C-alpha cells in the first residue's frame, strides 16, 4: 500500500476491525528506545483496541514493558490525564 506521500506502508489488521499502519522504521525505533527507556502505551482508545495494537506492533512483548494506560467506561474522553 502507498502512503499519501507515495511511501510504502505496512498494514496490519487487528482483532478490533481497525487497521494499524506501521510507520517507516518503527520497529528499529522501538528496539533502540527499549534499550534506553521503559516504554508504555498511553491512548484515549479502549482497552481492547490498545491490546490489539500492542499485539500487532509488539507481538512478543519485547518493547512495551512499562504498562498500558487506556480509556475505560468510568473515565471521560474529554481530557487526557496520566493520573490513572
């Protein structure tokens, strides 16, 4: 598939019916950063969506070892907070 600027992008379908587009060099970036930092995923998406994205981009749990912070029914989507 082609990105709007003509670059080739890899598409991975997830279990939520969403499509994940892997940015160029994403896995190399994650590999380098995970050696230096503890990587977490923060999203305003739901838990199911976040887990599906993680399964698509890090299926062996090598990079995202810092946890997952995602929206749930008891929270508002109108503002972002890290205090959860």
